[in-house]
C-alpha cells in the first residue's frame, strides 16, 4: 500500500493507473476503521483493479465541536487493517490539501429538501460539509465507483444528488450495514460508549426491527411513539424516529402499503449520538 498526504503525487499515480486501463474503486472514511468499513473495501476490491481509501476527519461536517474533538483516531491500527485488506492506496490528507483556501468561503450546494429533514434538520450545516469534502475528494480521485454505507442512508442520497449537481461521472455503490452480533450497527462512535451504554445501545436496532415487523398500512404515529418511548426508557435522548419513502426520503405519517419504506432513528446515549436505519420491503 502506498500512503499519500498530498494531492499532487497521488494524482500522478492515479493518472498512471488510469492510462494503464485500471479501474479505480474509492472508499472515503473518517478512520477508526471497523468491519463495516472493511466490507466497503472488500466490495471495491471485488469490482476494481485499484482500491483507494481516504481517511480524513472533515472539520466542516461537524456541527458539534466536541464531537469533532472526541472523534476516535486509531491510525496505526487502520493502516494495518488496510494492508490486510489489500488496499492499494491510502490518502491521508492534511486539511490544507483538501481546503487550500481555508474553510470560510467554501461553496454551498443546492441539496434542497434533503437538508431540511432528519440529519439535515438536527445537524445544521452537516450535509454542506459532507458535500464540500466529497466534491473535493471526488475531483481528486476521479474514481470509477464510489463505495458508501447504507448506515448513512441520507448521506448516500445527498452524495447521489451531489454527483448529479456536479456531473462527476463516478458511480455510487451503496453497501449494506454491518452489525455487531446483538444487532447494533457498527460505528466508529461505538468505541466512545461505556460498557453500560454499549449494552443499552442495541435498543436502537431493536426498535427499528419492531417497526419493520409491525408496520401496517394506515397511520404510523403510534408505532413511532412506542419506539421513541422504548428508546427513552433505555436511557436515550431521541432526536427522531421516523418512517420515510425509501426513494426520496419524504416523511410518512401514513403508509399506503405500497410505497418503499425506510425507518430511521437518531438518538444520544450520553454525549454519543447514534444513527441507524432499516429498509422495509413491502413484500415482507
Ligand atoms: P465514516 O468513517 O463513519 O465516515 O464512514 C465511512 C463509510 O463507511 C461511510 O460510507 C459509511 O456509511 C460506511 N459505514 C459506516 N458504518 C458502516 C457499517 N456499519 N456498515 C457498512 N458501512 C458502514
């Protein structure tokens, strides 16, 4: 694996690979790698000649400064895992490589409705930050296929929109969420949970599973209220539990029995904010 901290030498190598006809699969991350990240790298490995991973804790997407400061960093272990997974290139940029003109006058992106609901509503500015970093990374890497996790469902939709807005010809491949054996979605932030919080954390996937199982055509509010109550009983402070149209993320207070549905939740255990979602197949 070759490690790059600067854009120029990375682009020289990528250009050479492209001239040789090698396809490029790209997995952007914020590090503190776990099995979920590795599953994206595996998917990229299967479908491309070259796999590139980036590790960059993007300051512009953190609306909460303490979340940014406490974001876990495990670089040595990450590098070991990347070598084991046969990653070819690691991009570990300095902030100045991503934002050469600083972070104060960055462009804003017309992502519209997606920015006003769920993560967009509870984390103001977050998706602008995601677009800023992803636009820059996509322009640097010029990948054939970009691999992202369904764990961040709304983020995938935002990046899809970004690809349309910028007309960058990279194809987005969304990969399934990897879970711990008890069902908790793997996340770098899980390492910040105390043992007691870790035991409670599983409730978030349990309530989403219950919603998936119990959803019937008609009003959805009592199902969502029960879920919220269960989370509160387990010690969570809830931002939202929601049902939405899986194709466009329009919130559903009534399900017609036909629409493709995703159920999503975000809630805090202490200072740690967890998110999860599950797709509900109407054919159940
Ligand atoms: P992050 O490092 O949290 O920014 O995540 C980098 C990529 O890994 C994103 O595309 C995430 O959606 C994806 N990811 C995070 N957790 C999981 C998981 N449990 N299963 C699959 N993909 C994941």
